[in-house]
């Protein structure tokens, strides 16, 4: 419930607590967490009456782990998302697993007040070597929460090599971007790699180079990764060297790189990956974001060889599939190229989507044949 949808805000004493919400007829809509300082003043926990106590949190965690059997499978530990906010009945809690380490983001006041309890219950159920609380996401400002990063043990988590899908990545889970690695694109790395053997592959907005590494190992003749962040490019180069694959990485603004005059004289690419950061972080930014997505896809289409493959993604949840499809259609028309869908892309099962909550779905894309 948003602030403009309620007749009156509750006093500040209710902030971070569980309260009932009713419609004007008195019908119970459910119980949820309240925060008068947030635009989202109430987030439902249940249609029934519940308390946000150890029993509730333990039950929610048990159900979340049951959806992800590898989370507690003895000594075999994987890298995956264990808790995805409302989709796992814990609004504002995100938990990513990297082997024996958990990275927790807490983004709502009610869950922040119970952070120690959440840590204790995660330690009890998953038995990790360490839990890192990455409470430095900008969205915390919207809840009136401060930024902080710490470990449950109080010890510093040192950067190290972490195995993900056959590659080793140098991860700084305590200070790196987000929770340390974009786990939501793991399936897409393998999906894209199927089209790369013998071709020239461009990985735009490459971050730590995951798409590029998979392309190189799949037999690409040439791989180039671009990103505007120098630290991301340094990490990508380090990862390529560690894994013994041949890929080049450059610091570049992708839009400027595509628009540079020398591009016209260069050989075309056989595969281009576009995995940009979210252009639309709010609904008001959607119109400008659509222009940005069209521009970058148009440039990629112009640089693809006939019969080439475009793997294009958006992680802006304000941008629905219809908008993305329209952007691609307009870009194809301007580029005078024909697009055929090879694969639809979506966030993986460990990032579950609630059919009744559009905001739980944010990652979508297409792998396209370009003729």
C-alpha cells in the first residue's frame, strides 16, 4: 500500500511493526509491516493475522530453502539466491549464497529491527562459515535507513576466488557491487554461449566478464568486453587470466563506443550481448529509458553480421515485455534488419516471481537471430 492509498498514516510508533490493514468496509486485507517514512507505507506479510517473530521468520526461511534444495545439501554448496523479498514472504530481505558465505541485504525498517534474529536463523538453517550484511543499497534511503556493511562474526571477509558454473571469479563480497555477483544471469551465460563457436563476440556492459568468459570457452574466435567501470574491467581481465581463456577487455562508454566513426570501418560482430544496468529506476524515468534501450539495440543491430545473434536484456522492472518488444521492433525497423526470436530470457527459479506482484519480476530479454 502506498502513502496516497491510505486515509491516514499511523503514528511513528507503528513504524517497523506489524499492523492490520482494512478496507473502508472493515474487511481485513491482511497483516503487514508499516513504515510512515516510506512511500510504501504497508507491505503485506499474510492475508491472516501473523506476528513477525522467530516462528514466522523461521517458517519463511524453511519454505524458501525448500524451494532451493541445493542450499543445505551437506558439503556441496552452490551459488544462488536463497531469499527474494516478497516472493519468499520476507519483504525487503535478499539473501545470496556464495558457497559457504551468505550475503544479506535488508531494505525495510521492520526487517532491519529483526536483523540479528534473521542472521541467527540463517546461521541455524544453512550453517554458513560467514554472513555478510550488505546494507548499503540506495533503496534504504527510501525507508529512512542508514548505510552499513558488517559481518555477523565481526571479522573482515577477505576477497577470494569463488567457483561459479565452471569458472573462478575474484569476488569481494563485503565491498563489491550489489551482493558481489549477478546470480540472476547464470542461465543466460550458458544460453548465449551456444551461439559463439568460431565467431566474433562483443560483451557490452560486461561487468566482471561472465558472458565474455563463457563465449571464449565455447570457442569464440575473438571476444571483446566493454564496461565504463575501471574496477569491473580490471576484475574481468583478472578472471580471464585465472581461467585460462582469451578475451580482451576495454574501459569504454558503450554508447560512445558504438557511435565512434571508426566503427563503420571495422568488421562486424557475429554475437553481441547487451546487458546494461537499469535505465528506468523509477516509473517517471521510463520514457527516457525506452529511448536509451532503443538507441543501444539499434547500434548493436547495425554492427551485427547478417545471420548474427543479439542477446539483449533489461533489468528495469518498470519496463514490461510489451515495451521491450516494441523497442526491439522499432530498432529493427530503423536498422532495416529482420529479427527472429531464438530464445526468451527470464530471471531464474531462485528469483521467483509472484503472479500478483509485478514488481517481483524485473529481468527479461531475448536471444535473436538478426538477418
